[in-house]
C-alpha cells in the first residue's frame, strides 16, 4: 500500500525534479487502527500534534485516494463563518471536523493551496458544489479530483512553476541591462535581469530564461532566482526511487542548489510586494488566485 501512496505523491508533488513541493511521512501505529478521523484528530491533539494530517486506509489502493484531515483550530474557525444549512452537526461531537477524500496525485497541489491560503478548503468544496451541505460522516465516495495527468511533466510544470535556485554570479549566472530583454520578465519595468549560463543550465537540468533577480550581484556572489526545468534533461530520473527502472543520468558537473523557501509563518506575514521581491514570484498555484495582486506587487518591487 505504501508504494501506491508514494508513487501517487511522487507524481503529484513534482518530486522527480529533486525538490518536492509537499512531503509526508507515513506512520503506522496500532492505536490508529479502527479509529474514526474525529478520534484520530483528538488523539493527535492530545499528543501535541495539532497540524493537518493524512489518513491512508483500506480503500486507498483501489480508489487511489487519501483523506486529508484539517486541524481542530481550522475546523472550529469554520464554525464561526458557516451559514445555516451549510454544515451537518452531530451533538455527540465537540466540533465538526473538516476532512476531504482526494485522489492521491491531486493532493499535493491542493495541500499547498489550502495551507498557504491560496484557496480555503471550504471554498474549494463550495465552488465545485461538492458535499453541500458538508457532512463530516459522509463517506465521500465521489472524490475531489482534477483531470491533470501528473505523470506528464509538461503539464505539471505549469502548475508548480519553475525551480527556485541559488547560483553564483559570473560563473553560473549572466546579466543583461538591455531593456528589450528585461521587459520580457515578470517585472515589465525592470532594467536589470539574469539567467543561467548555458553550461550551468545544462549541468543543472534547467533551461535558460531571463528573469528579474534584483540588482546585479558582483561576480562570486549568490543569486536567488528561478529557472524552468528542462523536463527532457538526462539529469532527472525516470521511474520511481524504489523501482529498479529508475535511473539518473550524469550531469557532468555540480548541480545548482535549491534555494531555501521562507517558512510558512514568513510567507503569511510577508506583504505581497516583499514576497515577490524575496522569491521573485510565487508558485503558479497561488499566482492564478492572486493575479491582480501579483501585478501590483511587480510594480511595487520595480519601484524599490
């Protein structure tokens, strides 16, 4: 069963390209067996583990689906905003637990959106006329799912976006002050822009693409930027890590290091402009939801 979960998550979280967007750890404890999601939520809360969690059950292999269980705090917060008739309540439960049954490869992108506030779970369900009213005891045989083929990197790349990287100015990064070039980046008023050198891109399994990366960094300094994945590069593995068919080609040199992302707290506290300045853009999952705000942020960043 773990292989089913791992392979589905591997595809959905873009893990093939070395920097999984969402990760989970599977814990199989006897005291978890046979308990309802509500009882599991209370058990984990009592142990100080009050974050969201995922449930793998006996239906997972056949349905290729997982349960995503929200925190008690989130569930109680929902009770303050719900309208009469939106939710079914049970008198023997202290609160109404929010959880959703999701196709395994679709879960990572949804988890990212729910956790980072791109689209609240309750809104996603309502917009899809899914579980309306919401009943925590519903078996949710109709899964929350998308039509995305998560094994196709050309499609999934448009969801997760480019790689966040750290590269060395001069040896791995080249700069331009040509306005015609720089205005093709997300910051249309930029007068300075950067891209990987052809050799650095080849060795890293990435593509050359001009991006706004702030002020020009002197040679030898670190540049925090983004670059598209070269999905056909031999740098990236085929198959799965636990599969004998998995292989990784030789890059012939050092790979560029993934850039550290801000913590969840930092992301939530950043203003849109500051977020764009520090990360040079955000995941497409959020960009689509906040496209107008992102455009304003670009102008704010360019003005700084």
